[in-house]
C-alpha cells in the first residue's frame, strides 16, 4: 500500500479553493482539480472520496478560520450585548473580506445528508458560537428572545441575506459600495428590537 504525501493534501485544498474562486462547484470535476494540482485524479481519491467530500473539507477549514476571527474580535469585550453586536459585525466584515468563500460555505457547498450527527454539527460551529453569545445575553437580561437556537439562525441568515444582496448587487444600487453602512442598519435593528 502506498503512503500518502503530507505536503500534497494542503496543496490539493489550496488549489481546489482557487478553482472554487473561479467556477461554481458543479462546474468542477476531479480531473480539473487534478490538473490544477499537477497530479492524477486517482491521487486525489487517496485523500477524498469524491469532490463533495473535498469541498466540504474546504468549507470546514474556512468555518474554522471564521470562528477564529469571531472569537478574536470579541475576546476582550465583557458586556454580553456588546459582545454579540461585535460578533455580528465581525461575521459581516469577514464575509465582505472573503466574499466568494463566504458564498461557498453559506450556500453553494452543502452538508452531507448521510453524515453522522457529529460531522453535521461541525458545520454549525459559528451558529453555536452565536447561540452561546445570545444565551449569555439572556442570562444577563439583555435580550428579549428565549429560543436562542432558532433566533441565532434567524439573525445569522438574515444578516447573511443583507450581505449577499450587496455582494450580488441585488440591493438598491445605492448600497453596492456601502455594504458596511447597509448591514449596520440591520445590526441596529437587531440591537434595538431584540436586545435591551
């Protein structure tokens, strides 16, 4: 049995991410990935069972980067409400700084329906982080929401909708170059209507 090359796997991930920056996931085949990496498709199959498995690994890596970014941004804030607002702004900022990558893991690369519960849960680390922040607000009596799991999803995906509308130029043209100001309006709605 052949041994795997530890330097090859990170290169496969990087080159595949580069392809995903240029093309939609459905437009990319394992041969395209292999060609970009300078290896055969068979070599890639030693590391990933199919392209969806490879794409999911890229999503998880980027979710990990996002979570690190969120945690770092809020780490020095003590007030639960301010921490939650800072996390929303950090999520927004990361998405605008990494627009294509954000679009990939927020809607173009899906979780495997047949994955274990633990594997599926790994795709929801940002939501769990947000849920924990919302729960801290609830303990501190600074939020009017009680279903923290549901409301975390509603907040994140509503904010993502605002971000995506700017990225895809579906918002009013006035906001195409004012994504921060546009999304700040939504964050203000969250902080004034749901947070006390």
